[in-house]
């Protein structure tokens, strides 16, 4: 009976006896005269193949806040790692605010075993320098281990002897415990010894205050170097941002310098062979929905389309109907591409509604492609080489900056500097586009035409009788209205026409145009805005519908 009871007690106690743990964790810290720490850790473990499978894993905190609240990033330089007196393979990696040292290789430790590890490393920026005394505060036995620590000690040795009454030693075990003994020596040594085992993820934090002058405070040069080290990513990002800005300005001035138009003569007719969208595309050097609206209106004026506006609930609907075949008779390739993609068949029609998104988007794409083929690079160039040069500055500097700043206190500032590169690149890509010699001539013609369209609102009846200015009647007003829409001058052009013939006669002249049906024209200014702003907004909304609308449509289907 006694034998069975003894066997049962042994079986109950066996798991605790064979539990993986750290048998001894002794830390020897030598404070060097320049403030660096030379640390040797002796760690004896009980390995059972669970926590200690390949070797020991030790975390070293490398980021903390000083008494002023500033973030300090320390450096840890591993000098030597040994197991049972023999050199042990090791690797180190950053994991958040700690450096993780992993010992061993792919092989497993012998189980059960009791290997003894010796870790030798140096660390910087640990002492805190005060006005009357300096302090060393560190997690000597870290709380990173998932196993208990049976016995442990921490010894801190200052560079020279110090009177015992000038030393003040403190410490914390676990959350707020003081389960340790402290011994101070006039030789400048303080020793903390655990009075009880540490539970898993409990550590020993020690703090030793000593007189000033024992270690040399950092010089201004050293502090500057530390600051540059902590903010290396930010410095790289700011340098990249400045280089990018300088490069963009220099390249923009070199590319855009020949664009000065000089004195432009007064011109009252559009350049032959160029559609309204072509003039807008050249002025802006990019495509938008107003390009599509202007050429659509021009095709209607040329009697290829009919624009119908009808009430649809609380909104006004748009319907575009082709009146007859013969798209090849349109004067420009971009107009022909637009009409063929939007209304490929005679008497075909399309509503500017979200359900026609695909057709309208394809027509916009065909229209833009035709304009790009005609204008780039014949009339203006995008200067892709300059854009690639800007990217060659932005991308490497951003990558290096983020890599350096990923665990630094300047991460957010570095991210802001990197983000600022994006709008700079986008603005440069737009501004660096420049017209060719032929493009500058066409651009000068477009500017002269726009000046005439805008000036008509201010000249009014004073232009009457001028032999150099064609008479402004309803036919001329409607013929140039697409160009006014393209050049953002439809309001001024309409006011000029109304001032020339009178508001009532202007409305009567426009009300009977054959290419417009639906809502009765009672206000000419409102009519011109609908042909410009309203038509442009409807095309943009239809060609690029909101994602929510697509999601709802998919859900219903």
C-alpha cells in the first residue's frame, strides 16, 4: 500500500520536476567610462523539447522613453554566443521594439538536457544623465521568457570605486514586486539576487543611481550623431523630397520655357481641321468629359446628331440620336471615332444613363485614343523621360527612408514626407507636358479664339460695323458654341450674342434649331450652361458611375 502511494506521488510530481525552466540566469553588467554597457549573461536552462527546441531565444528592448518623454533607440551589438563553452550559431532580427536573438540551428537540442548559454554583447545609450546624478535603468532579466526562472542575479560594476552612501539601488520583479536582495560595494558594484523564483513572463528591472562624473556624458557631437541615427529615415525622406522638388523645377523650366506665346493676333475663326475637343485637349494636355461634350455638340451642329432633353421624374434626361449615316464626312478623326463608337448605326440612339455606362465609356475611350494619336507627340509631348527621372529619385529615397524609419521615433514624420512626394509627382507629370513648335502655333490660335469669344461679352454692340469682325448672328453663335464650350467661354459667348441681337431675339433664334428638341428654350444663358456644364456633368457621371450604384445593380441581378 505504501509503495503504491509513493508511486502515485512520484507520478504527480514528475511533470513539475521535468518542467522546462531556466535554472540560473546571471547577468554581469560592466559600465564603461564612455557610458556603454558590456554585458555577459549566463543562462542555464532545462530543455525538454518544447520551449527550448533549437536553442535559446532572448529579446533585448531597444526603444524606450527618457524622463523628458523623448523616444530613445539603443544599439545592441552581439559579441559572442556560446553553449557549454563552444561557439553557438545565432541570428538576430528586429521584432517591434526589441531585438530578438535566436541561438542554434535547424537541429534540435538533446532532451532532456541542461545546456549553459553565455551571451556577450554591448549596448549604448542606456544611462540617463541628470543634473545631480546619473541613473542606469534596464530590464536586466527580461520578461520575454515563457518559462519560470528559478534563480537569478544581476551585477552592475561602475568604471571606478564609489562611496556606498552615494549609491541608490532599486528594482522591481514582476508587476510591482521587490522579491530580491541588494548588496552595494565601495568598489562601485551593486548586486541584485532573486529571493524567489520568477514566474513565466516575470522579469527583474534594476535601477542604480550614482554620482555624476563616474561616466562621461555624451558630447554635443555624440548627441547630434544619435539624433541623426534616430531620424535617419526622416533625413533621407526630406533629402529625397528636396531633390525631387529641385529636379522637377529645373526640368519644368527647361521644358516649358519655349512655350511663351508672345503677342497673339486677334483671330475670329477656329483653326481649320481641328475640332473643339482638339483645342481643349491641347490647352489642358489631358482628356476630360468636356472634350467629349464639346465634340458631341459640334457633331449636332453639323447635323449628324439630335440632342433631346426630356423630364425623367425629378431630373432631366438626355438622349442622343443619330440623324443619318455618313460619319466619315465629319471634319476630324476624333469626331468620327466618337460618333462611330457611340452610335454605330444610322438613326441609333442612346440615353445618358447609368445603364449605358459601357457604351459611353467605350465611346470616351475611342475619342480619347483618337485625340492622343493625333496630338501626341506631333503637337505636344508628355516627356516620359523626365517623369522617369523623377520616379528614379522618389522611389529609391522613399524605400530607403521607410526602411530606416520603420522602428524609429520619426516614422510618422517620414511617412508625411514620403506622402508629399505623390502630389508632387502628379503635378510634375501634368506640368512637364509641353507643346511642339507646331503645337505652340495651334495653341496661340486657340488662345486668340478664346479671347475673341470671351471679349464678345464686353464688346457687345461696339463690334458692330467693324469690317474685321464677322457679324454675330444666330448661325455664327451656334457654329462657335461648341468651341466656346471646349474653351470654357460659353457664358461669355452667349452674353455677347444676346447683347448684339437682344435677349428676346436671341432666344427666338435659338429656339428653332433643328438639332435640339425637348425642353423649350426660354433663357439663353441657361441653355448655354446646359450645353456646357450640365452635359459635361452627365457624361462624366455616366461614364464613371459610383461604385455603390454598381454594387446595387449587381445585388439586384
